[in-house]
């Protein structure tokens, strides 16, 4: 995890209002302090920290200008959103901040046209969320001996949500125990998430076809009220 002081400054709420002033009509990524350095960006924006729904938009940087490539309704954690650096595991909150997208995965085959790194889910595929395991916040196949099943997700059990998904790099590079594990961009379930960001199945397929491995896409999660740290983790 990178230190917030090194990463970026706090971005005020006005800078996260899609299509609103101030900003002179510039697209959201052009008004952000940091977009991750690549030429693709996903923004997931809720109205306030207590919101469970919002908008997810994916953008391309073309000739120095950010252009909207697509948009969809999004769902967030059942208990809203919270700053990533202060999030705690098991709170059903979605962490705000700027994160990389290490790879995609899914129970179904990757949509035709997908070039992003894609890992198929098998019967022995688990995501370890056990704070006592050396595999904490990692894909484990088979499940590591020190990773309790009760403290992990058996990925194939989430047939609908993990039909197609992308790993969000929250607490991923150097995991902090107790901060949270298994934060993904995935297909909608029956309602709000346990902390992930979700969209429709069609939107998820479009995102996977759009994402380019050489374009270094990131996801920025934030709100349009209060102060939201777009900090790079």
C-alpha cells in the first residue's frame, strides 16, 4: 500500500460531481488529482457515503482528452462507502480510493474480445479472507491449509455474481490484516453488496471487452458529498 501522503491530495466533493460545475464541463477524470497514469479509467460514484447505489462509468484517454466509453448503474456496500484507509473487514462497506485492477476472473468463459488477463474459476478456487492465513486476500487454489473455509469465499458458489468479475486492488499489494479482503467489480446479486462494486451482467461483459492490458486501467471509487480521498493504494 502506498502512503496517502505520497499518493494524492484529497479531492473535494465538487470534483467528483459527474458533469457538474465547477469544472467547466470537463469530464470527471480531467478534474481528478490522479487517475492512475494509464489511458483507461473506471469511476464508481455514489451520491453520499450512506448510498448503496450510484453510477459506474468507463473512460478512454484519447489525444489527451478523456472520453466516456460506457456507463451503467452500480451498487455498493449495504452499509455505504468509507475511506479505504480506515475500512474494517466485515462492515459491508465499499472502500473509496483509487485502485488498480490486477486481473479479471469468472465462472463463465471470458466474453469474446476480452484481452485482459482472465482467470477461470474452478471447483477448487477460493478467495482467502482469513486474517490468520498467509494467503490473506489472495486467490487460493486449492484452499490453503491455514485458510479456514468459514473465513473464505468459495468462488464457484457465487454463480451469478462471479460469472464475470475483476479484482479491485484494495488492500492487495501489502495486505493489512483486518482491513478487508475480496473486493471485486462483479455482476449484480439480489441487492447491495458486502463491500464490492457491482453492475449488470451486460455491463460487466462490456467492461471486460473494453479493458486493455496495455492501457493500465484503474478504478476510482468516490462520492459527490463530503470529502472523499482519491488515494492510490
